[in-house]
C-alpha cells in the first residue's frame, strides 16, 4: 500500500492542505506551479476583476488543452487505421 504524505499547495493566494500518495507529490506540485504561472499570465495580460475569473479562465484553458489532445489523438489513430487498411489492401492484392 502506498504511503500517504501531507503537503500544502498554494494556488491563487490560498493554501490547500492535502493528504496524497507519495508518488503523486511531484505531479501535484508541478500542476500547482503551472496554474500559478497561468494565473500570473492572465493577470498581466487581461483586466481581471477577481481571482475567481482568473481561476475560471485557467480551468477553461486546461480543459481545452486536454480535450484538444484527445481530439488529436483520435485523429491520429483514425489516420493510422486508414493507412494500415490501405497497406493491408495492397498486400491482399499482391498475394
């Protein structure tokens, strides 16, 4: 069983205490840093009313990136399937 670790992550000027499996620590810390960097970027580039707006924009950005990766992955898979089917048809013709 995985050993639990207590950590504190700071996001948007708030501290979040978490109890997590040790193997998740690095990923969570990197994600928190990525969120903080994105918050800073949004605050510098846009007129922001409050942290809620910035956090909503961060959530939208991350969700759109994840969704686009899935779309691209599915598209790549479909393209590879088409190519394999074409190669298979060519092999069938030759045999």
